[in-house]
C-alpha cells in the first residue's frame, strides 16, 4: 500500500520527526508538513532547511485539518500531547508515534484520545546521539527496523496507513505486542544506554583515565552522548523491564568479579568466549542490516 497525505503534523521536530518529514518529502508522499514544538529557533531552522513547510506552538490549532499526526516527543511528554490532540483532532485523522517504549504511550492514548483505535504505536529503531532539526536527514530510516505494536482495538485501515508511512521512509516494518517490544528493547537498547552512562560516570571520577582513553572507549561509550532528558524518560517509562535487565547484567558482572578474585582463568575464558561466539553469530546474520 502506498500513502499520500495532504497535511502531516509532526509534533517534535527533531532528529526523528525531522528525518521522517524529509524522507516523506523525498518520496513525494505529502503536500504540507507542519512542525510543532517549543523552540522558535529550532522550528525556524527546520523551515529554512526545508524539513517542514510551516510551524506552530499550538497543538490544537496545528491539527485541525491534519490527516496524519506523528508524535515524536520524549515518551514522558506523550500524555500531555494526547490530551491536547483530543481537543481538535479530526475524527478520521491517524496518529502514530516514534517512542522507544510502547506500553506507557498506549496507556496515554487510551486515556485521552477520542478515537484510540486510530493510534498506531511505532518505534523506528534508528537514531544518533545528535538532536534537533539540523541533525535530521532523509536516509535515517533506510533499511532500518520500525516496530509497530497495534492491539485488538487498532483500526485495520489506520494500521495499513501507518505501515505504509514507515515503509515510504525506507524502514522494514515488524509487528509485535507492546509488552514484547518493551522487554526486548530494554535488553538491546535501554540497558546499553544505561550501561554507557554508568561506565562514563565510573571512569570520569579520574581525569587521568580519560586522558588515556582511546578508540575502544570512544566507540563503546558513544551513546552516553545521547540526550539525558530523553533517556531519563525512557528509563522511567520502562522501569520494570529495565530493572530486570540491570539485574541480569549485575549477575554477569558478579560472575566475572568472583572469577577474577579467585584467579579462575578458565571461568573468565568461558564467559569471554561465549560472548564472542554470540556476538559473532549475531553480526554474521544481521550485521549488514544494522
């Protein structure tokens, strides 16, 4: 299914929202894109760069004639956005989002939207440590995964339209439950970010260590340069699943710690080899799609 929109409203015109806008313009799928946000400077820059056509600070006014709305704000802000959307959103308008957690966002949609069946939750698994409209680029989602988490109430036509939107920007769409999404992403996205923050904080207690850090440390900790506010919100919105993953990581670290204290080289080698084998297998199967 292809998609054609007259008026798309992007609430949150940063890296993700801006990149969707650019990709849809490149694909010729939309006539007009309105950006909504708080920063005048960012929105003016988005217009100057051709990311959006116009902008507003008022969600209610911006969406009165929208046929689709993309909510690309931090997940903790979705509740406030949905509350505002409910006041003037056309009945047939379709809503999707780009949040990294899904159960909390779906609960907010159910609480505030007049037609929650028109909301199709999405998570494009793409991004960078950069932010703002100036960081947006149309190729961001090419051959990247986008996970949709509809439920039994989701309108089939709305689901098809949202799937077509994400496919139009180049993403490979996968559908799963919100609970499965939040559990899996806690392991492969949320935990690594928290671990990167923790490692930088641990090492940062010594300026001397930073002076000697090289490429490996840089690569491992790249994601610690991500937005602290955004990751605070993600962590709190997916609290239970992330705590479980932290517990699992701490168990693994405890095994390594005990092996080191016991000078048990065989145990260390077994753990290191197991991790290498698992990562090599993953990279062999999926590395060219990352």
